[in-house]
């Protein structure tokens, strides 16, 4: 059976006029965000994926490599998605979260038998009484391959949500499936999951995490951020840095699987979301290898000077371990014992 706290929706708490979040959401003092925009803002040049596709454009390729090695993430321009589509998918996602709870719970991430399932609407998995909870609700769905979709969990309202999510998924693949992001090591039928996350206004943003620090269970992740409200932060050299509001640009983030396959040439950045007194929405797509495949460093990136830093692991086994690690607030690469040696010491 699920933990009793699993059924508590953050959005309902936020509309209750509380002066501060309940204790289940309050962080230890040393873990609390500074809030108030005190973090410096990340500055990086955007990468134009149209230019990357052009043979011989070494300048843009060098910019991409520098961003991946320095930050593990970068802003994407030239993705070709109409601004109207991005506006529409943001708007219908927001409309969904503003539906009555009774309507949204038709797609709940709890089975009729009372078990938690990853897909569906609700909060992330709650395991223990001691677990500090995040200030967000989410709708999590597998979107690719199409025959793997659990359509009973796809909302009927707003009526356009399903079609817009389908179109956005297909267009995003044109960015994600280019060889310089997701290549031959992941297979033809990449598993893609969408996470629509709603961060309600918070009465005390300085006390909570919108989403706890984590790395992504993906080869790469593409993010469509809120057009107006920031909150995403990345950990760089021991300090948290704000990711700016990107408007109609996408954000691409290196995931754990790419870190393993690149033998830590590219590293999955630790990131989190802080809250504010304003609501915030994001749409994230996680691209994962075919579940039957093995994860391991690519042969061409392993030699005597740089031995393999990670063991061979089954993709599904690694992915299943992500949810245990996420609930604990730990990196999956650490909890899965993926490292052959401590990668910091070996780098």
C-alpha cells in the first residue's frame, strides 16, 4: 500500500491559505535555498541545432562541446518548433492542473489496489515518514514508443492536451534523436517519458524545494521551461546557479546514461527547482535507451589512459533504481553501484 502522505496534493495545500508549508516539506536549515534571487545567473551561449546539422560548422560544434563539458546542459535555438505550439502546450498543461482535483484524480498514479505507479497524476513517490517532500504535483506519462502509452492515464480534459503532447513529442524528437545527442548506442525504439510539473505558489519559498537536487534518469533531457517564472538551478563548483527564463528556447540536459556511455566525458549536472510566490509550469521529456540494452562506456572512449569508470548495467535495472534513489535524494549512479571507482578520484 502507498504511504498515507501519497494522497496529499501540494496544489490543495497551496490554496488553503497556510502561512507556511507543513513540516513534511520543510528542509533542514543547511539544505534550504537562499531564495530571493540571490543565486548568480548562469550565462552560456545558445546552441543552434540547425548549424550543428551543417557539415563543417566547427564553431557551433565547439560551442556544443564546451557547454556539455563545462555545464552538462545548454540552451537550444533553431529547433523549428512554432512558438504557437509551445504557447499552446504550456497553456493546456496549466489548464489541466487548474481542473478540480476530482477530475485530475481520474488519472491518479495510484492503482485501484492502492499501489503507487510511476505514471499518472499526483506527487512523486513517498516511502517513509522521514522523507522531506517536494512542493510540486506532476503528470508523468510514457509518450514513446506509441504502442507503450497507457492511454487510460492520458487526460481527456483539456480536450487538446493529448494531441498537443503528441505533436510536441514528435517535434522534440527531431532535436533529441540527432546523432550528436542520441546515437547508435540507444536503439531504434527510444523510451521517452513526459513530466508536466506544476509548482504552486509557496508562502515560504526559503523553506522548501520545488524539486529536490537530482540528476536525470536519461541519455538526455529536453526541457520547456515556464515562459515567465524561473526557478531551475544547477550546481556548479559547489554553488547553485540560476538558469534564466528562456522564452521559446529549449534546454537540453545531460542524463546519467550519457555520463556512463561517455565514460564521464560528459557529466550529468545536479539540478533542483526552487519555488516562489508565483505558480510555475514545466514540460520535460526524458529520453532513455531501449530497456533490454546494457549501459556501459563506449569502447572508443576507453583506453589505458582512461579506463572504464562504470560497470555494465542493464538499462531497465538502472532505471528502476532511479525511483529508489530519487526518493532518498541520492544520485542513481551512486546508489546503483555503477562506478568501478570513484569517478572524481579517477578523473
